[in-house]
C-alpha cells in the first residue's frame, strides 16, 4: 500500500535518514558479508537506503523496487550517477517480485513489510529469492507504533492481518529464515537479520 502525504513528511524528510543509517550499521554488525554479487531492496522509496547499501555492502548489483512509480522516479533522480549495471530501480510489488528463485545474496527491508496487504506472502517471496545462506536484513514496525491512538488516524496502512514481534519472527522461521542472534526489538519495532537455511526450499 502506497504511503499517504503525512507519512511522506516523515519518510521523505531529513529526520528519516539517521534511522536508516542506524539500521544499516546494525545490519553490518549482525551479519557482515564479502561484497555480494546480487542484492535486492524492497520498498526503496526515494533511494536513501539504496545509497547506504551500495556504500556499506558494495554489491556488484543492487536491484531496488517500489510499488509507487513516483518514488522510483525520485530514487532514479537521486542516484542518477550510480544507475547502470550496478544499480537498477524498477516498479514492482514486493508480494510478487520479478526475480528468479535463489537469485539474491541478500534482501533489504527498511520499514515496508507492514505496508503489504499480505505480509506473509512478502516473507515467502523473500525466502524464495534468497540463495541458501543468503541474508534477509530488516528494519520493521509493529502496530503498537503505526496503529497507536494518534498515528492510526493520520497514517494509512492495511488494517487486517497485522503482525507483532512474535508473529513476525515466527513467520521468518516458518519460511526457513533463521534469526541471527543480537537483533534489537521493542514493542514498536525490530532491527535484525535472518539467514536462509542451506537445506531450505
Ligand atoms: C514507510 S515507506 C519506507 C520507504 C523507505 N524504505 C524508507 O525507509 O524511508 C514504505 C515504502 O514501501 C512502498 N511500498 C508499499 N507497498 C509496497 C509493495 N507492495 N511493494 C513494493 N513497495 C511497496 C511504498 O511506496 C513506500 O515507498
């Protein structure tokens, strides 16, 4: 589900950037990797996360997708010099991604799973695309934050079938994604990493 103008004030402002910087540092701390061949960012928004991924993980190729064509246009403008074989932005739905099975060394999620109508399907897609021992890096938010007494009136998110911490972590495990020790979770959010079991799927 696309963001509304209130949420865009938050995610498109300078105040969002330190949170993404904090997340990428946590990702590196939780599970660093040699420069990967191919990685994916889902729900890339205006492209801040894509730049951080390029700098921190140095992938040979980063695919970054968002369901909102306006976001993809902004991301392409922001990272114009980097576009090419190393970085590709495209419009795509995180619930039905146009990439083959076991094609990604890592998938990055800066706060988008809670925007999916069917978030379990999103988790399945991530597990499907990860290579064995590939890594899912995530910063994610729970209803205690975005559906709390104030935010539920001003933000637009799917209302049905939401997930809290235990449900999110259990869905990852159910798809063969094993949580890396050291993830940080509160009742509002989680920052973590999970590796695809070598024997999975
Ligand atoms: C809360 S914003 C986060 C944007 C950016 N990742 C950040 O951290 O600032 C959620 C983003 O996910 C995108 N989005 C929502 N539903 C999506 C879907 N089904 N597939 C891909 N992107 C989606 C929205 O358009 C928006 O850019």
